[in-house]
């Protein structure tokens, strides 16, 4: 995540831990409109500084995105969840678990919840989930942002 926050900070001129930068990475916001394909090498340079293997950075350099939208979903789908670290297998289950998905809680048990994910209907109580964890109850504005930017990233894959 840190290379993305650094990249977004450089693109926007905002501090890397500012709300707008962090929001743009996780949910998406209008700050992403400033990101251009010419900014993609900046992310790759920050990957290298963080210690991502050189062979993997070289592979990413050769597989440039159609459009650079530096969000968590871009990381999951373009870079590939677990590909650099090997911490999880790069497969559909890991992709589905790592994607920030939104939905509505249907039932709460003592230690678990049943959630209907990724409904595009705008309803009260919509939340985000990441690695099977409920992360945040979303506002209407946040629902619009994550739905819009998810669609934008998916168009580039």
C-alpha cells in the first residue's frame, strides 16, 4: 500500500497519509483524475524502493496498463494479489478475498456475519469487506465512489 500512497501523494501534492490520498487508494475519489499513464513508472520505482523483486518490477514495466488508476483494485487485478510477496496464492479466491467489495449485512451471528456483496442498489447499511472482514459502513457518497472507480478500473483490465 505504501508505494501507492507515495505515488498518489506525488501526483496530487497532498500528504501521503491525508484522508483524500488514502480514500483515493481504497475507495476512489476525484483525485484519481490526476493520475496519468506517465505516472505508472513512479509506482514501479516505489515498488523497487520497497524491495519488490527486480524481475517482478521488470515484468510490470513490460505489461503497462491501458489506463493507470492507482487504487487497491488496480493492485489486486493488474499487479496481482500475492504475486510479489507469495504470501497468498494468486488465484480467483485470493482475488475475491482481497478486492474491496461492498454489500449489505443480512444476518449477524456471535462471531460471523452473512453479507450480500456487491449489490449496485443504493440501500442503507451498505458496508465494505476485505479478506472476509467487514471494514466500514459506507455513506451514500462512498458507495458512489467505490462503484464508479471499481467500474473504471475494470474497464482497463
